[in-house]
């Protein structure tokens, strides 16, 4: 099958044979069978399956000016269960990496991200088709997207790291889609994000999650998400605790979230109160904070700016 699709160094693949094979794969629902059972295959077979899967999804109909991708079109409109089965590859360490590679290739297409984010089905239930998605509906935490928190925080190392890479692609590749999703599901998403990922016991998960949070908040497409996040006093408290973490890279990534609260010209009453109450402690703490980063001019400038902003806050009357 791999030889028919990709050919060899000596022999090119035949477009006609390739199209016939792709059509047969679609008709026999072979992609779904592969996605569900890839973890059962030997290592080399899993690598071949990954290559076959990615190639079939990328395959374009020959001599078609629109460049249609029949397998991808079929998955999106008739068999989205294939995408969810690939996500559930993270339930097994054997299939985490091959399923992740295929998913990230597919996530270049916004409808793939939409199906994963808005799915609310359980395993073996029928998944909503692309045309049936209600983008204004609040989520119920039943769908596969919410399982990423568990796979990242509780999975084996190879599962956790690959799942986070895919999770990051879901949240950063298609900005308008993600901004709408986060606005509608703000409380549910950040309750899990802060509670599970930011406070994870895993150093790698914690650091990566804080960094991703900073990227999400500082993306212009997420302006309304950012303003709502930095309005919450409990979010500021969580962030200030990160500055006191024993690990310097956690402190550093936490700083890039903390600066959004301080630099916000329209602070909420709750955030303002916390900063005012901690003004003196922050002014004592920040000048010595990560003072060994002498070669990072941007960090030094940003820290100096935050100190000046905090100095303008009213002192607490004694």
C-alpha cells in the first residue's frame, strides 16, 4: 500500500493507481479502522501507518483544478469519527506519536480544529458533522478536546509531550475560531487550564502551559479573552505564586503573564486591590527577581517598566 501511494526511489507512483487506492480506502472505511487499532501494530508498522495516513489525507484528485482532497473531505463531512479516534490514540503510549503526527498535519485545516474543539460525543457515539456544529453553543466537557487535559497531565511522558504539542496547535493555528471558542467557554476552559495544567506537578507541563498561556493572552486575536482573564483577582494571585516558584524558568514564564496584569491600564477593582496591598512587597521583590538574566535586555526593560508602574500605585495607609 505504501509503495502504491508513494512509490520508491526507482519507481514513481502511478496517479491512477494512487487515486483508485485512496477511493478504496475511503469506501472501506479503512482510515477509521487504522486510527482505532494503530496502537496494536508493531513499531515499524506504526511508522508506515503514519505515513500512509498522512499521505491519504493530503492526496489531491489528479487533474482537478480545485485541488480537492477526497479523503480529507470525506472525513470532515461524513466520517469525523476518524479525527476523534486519532485523538484517542493518546490513550495508548504506542500510538501517541504516530497519531499526533497525523493530527498536526490535519490541523493545518481549520475545519479539523473545529470538529475536535466542538465535539461533544463519547467514544462509540456518533460525532456531529461539520455542517451541524453550533459555534455559539457552550461546551459540556464531554467531548474529546477536554480529554487533552488528562492526557497531558496524567499520561506517560511520551503521551504528555506529544499531546501538549497537538493541544498547542489546536489553540494557536486558527485564531478566529479559537477566540470565539474561548470567549464562549471562558470559565470552563480556564478553570481546567489553571487548575490542571498551570498547577501541574510535572515541571515540563507546568512550564509549557504557562508559556502557552502568555502566548494566548498576548495574541491580538484574543484581546477580549485577555481583558477578561486579567480582570480576575484569582488569576493574578495564581500568577504571583508562579513568581515565587523554586524553578527559574517557571518564574520567567510566569513573569510574562504577570506583566499583562500590571501593564493593563484598565485594572479591575479586585486586581487593583491585590496590587496595592502587595505594592511594597513587590517593590522589594522585583529588583532582585531573576537578576542574573543580565544578557536579556528585553526582560530587564520590561521588569523596569513594571517596577515604575507599581511605584505609581497608592501606598497602603498604615
